[in-house]
């Protein structure tokens, strides 16, 4: 994976899984930022971030429905794609942030976001649990060997992340 790739390898299954997660993550981060702005006394920033969060939620719904359809028509391929993206980890496009000075800008940004509660490892696990439920991943029957192992990996991942 090169520095400008989010790990989808131009595979549409991976792309739709990635965008489902990415849109939910940005919904969560903008929602958390809105809450922090409101608590900090900035109602205008809270409104802006809340509006963006609502927009991200609409995007998430669209992409998640596509993944639902992929699971319906090709459960083995879709499950393998979900597992592959989880193994690669969902990397936000912001990992490309660059200010021309700090080569570790995104890592610093991510550390601050984690520390103040904008986006945490718990949020990542919550998002994964949300999609496991939304897509009924634990209930899919009749998967072939590798896809069945992928299902077990994905459905057990939130617990491992929380450890």
C-alpha cells in the first residue's frame, strides 16, 4: 500500500466497505467535535460540525446499503472484502495531511483526537460492532471455508480491539 492508497486496490468491494466505515467514522468525529464545541461555548462551530455529521451519516447509509446488497448477492466475496479491509485497518484520508514541516503531522493529529475524545479506539470498535449488527454478519450462513474464517475474524475483532 503506497502512501496515497487507502487499501482498496481499485477493488469495488473493498471500496464500498472502506467508504461505509470512513463515512461512519467522519459522522462520529464531526458529531464528537460538535459536542465538544457546544461544551466549549462555540455554538456556531457546533452547528457547522453537526451539519457535516448529518451529511456524513447520509453518505454512510448509501454505502452501507451497497455492502448489504453485495452480501446478499455474493456473501463469500463480500465477507472476504470486509475481512481484508479490517486486516488492513481503515485509514482515514487525513493520513495524507502535510504541512511541509512535520512528517508525522497525522500521527500527532490522531493522538490529540484520541486524547480529547474526537475519535478513539473505542469509536473504531463501536463502528465495527455497528456494521456487524447492520449487516447481520454473525448470522450469515453457508459461507465457504475462507469466507467462514473471515466471518469469525471480523465478528471477533471488536473484542480484540477493546483489549
